[in-house]
C-alpha cells in the first residue's frame, strides 16, 4: 500500500531543474473581506489560484497497479465545491508526487474548508482518507 | 455538441448562442437581448441581479462565480480581499547542526 509522505495546500509549487520541490505559502487561515465591508455572498468564489500537493511512496506490490487519487473539497457547510480524480502509476524506485491547481478559492462561507484525499485502485479505496483543513474567516469590520 | 454562452459563460448550451435561443443559465435571448446590449453589458446586468440560474433547476454544485472565473471573466466575481495568516504556534523550533570540530571545542572548552 502506498504511504503518504506529504499532503499540503499552498499558493504555489515550484520545481527546479533538478526536480527539487518547494511549496510556497501553506494555506492555513484565510481572512476574506469585501472592499466596501458588505456581506460576502454565501456562494462567493474569488479568482485565486491555489495548489493541492501530495507525495506518495510506493510499496513493492504497488508497481504496475493503476491508482486513482481523489481530492474532494468541501465548503464549511459540508456541501461539495469540487471533486477531482487523477490516475497514475508508480515508477519503480521513485516517489510519486501530484499537483492539482485549483482556479477559484471558495470564500463565501466562514468556517472550515475541508480537503479530503484518498487513493482508489480497482474502484475501491486503498488505505485511509486524509484531510487538510483551511480556516476561512470573514472580516467585515476591519 | 455543447456551446458556451458568451454572457454568463455557461458551457453546456445545446445550441449555438444565436437564432433566438435562450440561455437557461442567464436567460439571454440571442438575437434579441444582445441586439440591444453587448455581451459584457448583459453579463454586468446578470451579475448585478445576483447571478441566479434562470430556468428550471441548476446543475448540481453549479456556481455562477466559478463559471465566470473558469470562463475567463474573473473580474465579474465578487470583489473579495484575501489575507493569508499562519496558525503555527509561537515560533518554529530551530534545530542546529554542529560540525565535529565544534563539538570537540565545546567539550574542551
């Protein structure tokens, strides 16, 4: 079973010519405010790009198998904002990383924006589901 | 084949945006509404009215702002300023590595 090494959400992922990876600004707290201090619409999405990054280490039996990495993004009220599946194979003796760039950041609801991620093989979950939470607050006063 | 509405950027129009077809998302009647106003003006009006779905039940998880952003009109999404802050505790702990020579000096000194 593949072992999850990194699961992080950040503004940007940089990869240099030697394939070194840098994660830029991990998203933890996001404070949103409208310019005129009016209430932010409950379904508001702001045009910001952000990235979901994961790194997996395969076990010997994982080579040659097809895996689907599922990423589900939930609004604070639990409704689904996005769900994305990515199919990949492990290369022998190599750690596999995935990047998903999301266009548009959901800011309409204050609370916990939750990202769930898990692997599937043969349409069945493999291992446990992993979560990353971003706290979204609305700053209507300042 | 699916077509994109040039007003609200809904991407699943069953017909091209012309010949008096009506977009189920923003309600624009092509050939009529866009004879009087530009697509940008119609988009502005739809957004000012709240960007609601026009006809029937919207697709599951439909979001007008995401549709506009992904359709190349991020300027039409609500103006929201974002500030990113950290939840990490006091300061990250720093682990210093010392060379064998420094260790030796430390023991002797």
